[in-house]
């Protein structure tokens, strides 16, 4: 390898994935006497919690995606390689990547999750997921394009189908997307489309169970549903989608909803690489790890974040950034202990709480034992997310955008771009 | 058409293209007793003069592209239609578009230009043009990807070819791109790629004639070449490219330059729609217009901007924004005169000057009879471009980005995005 910084003597730790978990692992590894190689197929870290704001024209890609090399410039024991991991030979301690083979002493798999369509082919083909930049831009293009087509559509039934937006799944992504789409239309697009009859517009959130935001306290689940309803989102419970063909959504009940747009936020599963490992997988394709985050048969391999399956009190760890970050710290600590000849420690999750925003002045939040909703939760959400963004410039730009939106009821990035349309998002 | 605002009595003016000329025409038409329909296949106006800064990771799409509906909200006699014009029946006064047929009384074709590869197939297939957002993002992806691949390339010859960037054409776009790429590498990327040997990097500007910036005063042409050279751009004159296959650039002289990247800014021609009109075309496929900007056989049809061919003092009008804007004003004035039964007036171009930037503190500018270069020209360039941007928010964001870059030697948007790679730009 060109200009390889690796020494013959220091152990090599390979980290796969530059998400929340991978970045934290690399930072923690910078204090250990090891050589670290970080692999990702993207050259940026994506701040996924704000991806829905890209999809709803409020933010730009450059504001929530940050180049990995920029973040990690000060890590002197690190080599970043832009490459896709194709295969892991756990026995030989070797990775095959799109740019060559890499040997490791320790491996941390922080590969994250991908959209889970549960084998529903028509939805995988015609629906829109929301996991990466191009997904978000495809949704933005689709929303705006539907409005442009609707303005030129003489048939009222076809027009209403163009203006019906179905979001599937009542988790944080579905709730936040539904609220943001409804506000985009009712506060912003009405100014662009003066001939729009707002009564032609429907925003529908379909949830298969009878509650939103699984894992939140019941009072906040109810509050979220109520707030969404107040923002003219039709929140539907017990609604299971079975088919979507770009013209209509079909539910298990037989109900048919004419709609051109279906956003699928009803499922996440571990990234496909995990399937290739030939290790034990639990629900959602996640790799079963020991309490120390090691693979049971390969103690030099750690799986963290969305891709790892670990139970606490009989419940699987949620697929959330705080879990990935804390797991990264435990994994690196266990590598350090192993280097020092000590036994690894078990992972203990310290739950910082969770929050979801519904729109202007409306959010739900649980921090420790505190629960709150409405303006206070919304303000807390804003502060937490601004702080967690990487880079002062990104914080400044997001903040200006948010203030702009709040004061002027505006979403600046209402572009239908020539790239990232619906057909792009189908590529595996 | 849905909610058509058109009256039976007012004449209908259709404007095709929401570039500099088209927007100015629509604004001028808002004061006439007409119904205006603006057609564009994009929903945004693109500030093309800053497109090269998108290609070199300094700016984001949302900062130089502005939604047309947002710009023209106050124009009450306007209908915007997102549609591609497929055919114009000049005799029947009718347009066929991707969303239906439109009749007009007057037509203003402000369709602009597109990259002209002069029939060089290998370059059209493998080279990168710079006319729209996806072109710019394809260049950004390509530049950054070459660095990532070079860092993992053990063969020094292959590595140097990955790090050789050839820009063809010494007009403003070529000069500005070459300067910006050289500075991106030498001031910014050196911080990201600590193992980079800067001596492996070449930025080459190839110009077929013996001067840059045709149309500029000779002293400024020389100054531009010198400033580029000082920024380590190899400026080569009398160099005509005949072939490029993604691995090497071949010149007419037989010279071979190993390089993975060729940016083609050596030619522009009128947009393809002009070819379908069956009217007289001059050089670059531009439609020959009368001095009044009318098509000689169709006095109700005006062609303006890059797509129009008109001579003044034996020289064709340059393909520049000020020409398009002034032509828009003349065309609308001539529609007004026609409505009032008056004869049309001839177009007279008032040359506001021209400028091109080479990099930090370096530009060349001619304003009226004044010529200057260096820091003063650079400062003038900044002010003129900030003022001409649309929207206070865009001005603010571009300004912050520029200050950031200037102070910290930084280009924030160093993203290799999953969309708009090289193969996308080949599509048309």
C-alpha cells in the first residue's frame, strides 16, 4: 500500500463504517498503541438524525454530511481508505475490499443498518427509503415533482393521487418525516403554488400497531399522535401495507389509497455485510454478540451499533446513535484490556433518553425520568441536535436555516435536481 | 389546464428557459397586458458563473440554484410549467411539451447553450462538461475520488495519472476551473491527504490558440496566464485535444498525457431545441435573428441569449449573461411596441465589461475602458458576483463560505456523493 504508515510491531485495528459508532471507535483508538485503518464506502460521515430535513428541502447535503478526512485530520495513527468491504475471512483475519486485501489483528464492525422492506418487492421497487443522501434527495425530488405535475393535471382524481403522500412506519423517522412534509406543504409550498387547492392534499402516516414511537413513554406516544393530527397528518393505526405500484397503496385490509408517493420508514435491518459473515444472526439480521460485544467464536472481532444484537433486560438494544457510540467505547476499552492481558468487560448501556420532533414548536422528549412535550421539548431537540453536529460551519449554517424557516416560513432548498430520482434509489 | 389563469382576451407570451435571459423577460412582461407562461425542464434558476465553485467543493447546489417559483412569486400574470419542450410548430404557433401542447401569440426562446464537443466522441463519452448542477457534482466526485484511489495505488505511474487533471479550453470557465482546482489541491487537500506527494500532482490547462480569455484586452490575457502559472497550473498553448479514453489524453501533435480526468470547457453551442426549428443557423448552431431579435420569417418569435446569433461590428455577440439580459429587455420592448402597433427596435448592446477570477487575490477585470488585475480585480469580482446572486440567504451563505475559505484555507463541501458520477453525465 502506498506510503503505508503501519509499523511491523503495532497491532492493526480495522474499523468498518464511519457512522456514529465507527467515528467514536477511531477517536478512542487514537490513544492506544495501535495502527488504525478506517474503511467506508463513502468519504463522509452522515448526521442521520437530520436526514429527513434534507428530504423536506430544509437543509443541504453539505450541512449534515462531513468529510471523514476533515473530521479525523488530527488522528496520527489513522489511515482512511475509501473502499467497500466485500468479504470478511474471520479465520484468516483478513478483509477483501474493492481496493485490495487488508489484514487485521482486531476488527470493529460498525456497519450500521439499511432499509428493511421485509421482502415486499413492490415496495422495495417503488417506495422510497430514507437512509442515505441520495434517498433523501430522491424524496425531495419526488415531493416537488408531484406538485409540479399536479399543477398541470386536469383530472381531479389523478391530481389528488399526485398530492397524496403516504409515510409508512410510526417510529421517529416516520413521525418526523410526516410532520415535516405536512408543514412543508401547508406553510411553504402554498406560497409557491398559488393555484393549489389545499383540500386536494393528504399526508398519511400508516402504523401497523396501535401506537407511535415504540419505546417512548405512553403519554408521549399519545402526544405525538395528537400533535401530528393537529398538523393535518392523517395518523392511521392497525394499517399494514402489502403493495405499492406508484399509483396506489394497498393495505392488508383490502383498503386502497390512490397515491404516487410512499415513503418507507417501517423497518431497518443490519447492513448486508453481516449476512456474509456466517455467524449467528438474530432479528433484523443483526449479529449476536457476547455481552463484551465480541463475536462468540472470534474474540478479536467486535460488532457495535445497529449491526449488533445484544439484549438487556430481555429487550434488544435499540438501533440508535447513543447505543453505537457507547458500544464503540466499550469495544475499544476491551481491545485495550486484551492488549494488557486483562479480561474484557461487559457492555452497560446508559440511556440518555430519546426525542422526536413533529414540527414547529412541537416535539416529544424523555431525558432520564423527565418527560415533556410541546415547545420545551422542541427547544431541547434543537439544542441537542445543533450541539451534536460536526463542525462549527455546519452548526452555523443549520442554525441560520432553522431561524430562516422559523421566521419566514421558508424552506430554501426546494430544488428538483437532475440526479437522485426515484429510479436511482432502487439500485441495491 | 388546471386552474388556468389565462384570459380569452390577453395575448399569451411563452418564454422557454429560466436562465438569465428568460427570468429578465418574465419580469419585464409582468408590466405588460399579457399572460406569460414560463417553461423550463428544471424547477430552478442556476447562477452559472459560480458553477465551477460547486465543482471544486467550495459551494453547495442550494447556494447557486434558486427555485423559479420562489423568484417569481410576485408575478401575478405568470404561470410556470415544469416541462421539456419537444417541438415548436412556428407556423401553427404551438409548442409540444412533455406535459402537453401550448399555444402562443408571442414566443421568446431563451434556451441557452450546452457543451459543444465538436463531434469528438471519446471526449463526449469520457470527458466532463460544466453546464449544469450534475456536471459540477460529477467533477467534484471525480476530483476527490482520484485522490482517494491515488492514496491506495502502489504503482507510481498509475498514481501520477490519477493525480493529473487536464482542463481543456482557455475561456473564463477553463481559467477559473484550472485556478480553483490547483488551489483546492495545494491549499486544502494537502491537509486531508497527509501522505500525498504534491510533486505527483499536475493541473494542466490546454488552449488551442496562443492566448487565454479571447475577447479580453491583451494585457489581461497575459496577466491571467502568468497568474495561473504562479498557481502551478501548466498553461499550454497551441494544444489541440483529439482523444481521451479515461487513461490518457492525446493531442493533435501526437503528445500523450497520462490522466484520468479531462474537463472540457472548450466549446458551447446553442441548446438542441434550436436544431429542431428549421430556421437558419450560424456558428455554434445559434439561430440567426434580425437586429430586432425576431426570427426573420416569424416576427412573433424572439430568440435571445446564447441561442441567438447576431453580429455587431462584424463580431458575434458573446455568450454571456449581460447579453442575454439586455436582449430580454429588447425582446419584451418589441412585443410591447407590436401590441401598440409600432415597429420594433434594433438591439444595441451596452458592454458592461468582463471579468474572470484565477484564485485567491487574483483576477482580471475590464469595466468600460478600465483594465485591472490582481487583488483589486479579485475584490471587484467578489462584489459583483455576490450582488448578482438571487436571494439574501444565498448571498449570506456564499459570503460565509468565501470568508471561511479565505481565512481557514478550507473548502467545506468535499463530498463524494452517491449520485452524479461520471457515467451519469454521459446520458443525453
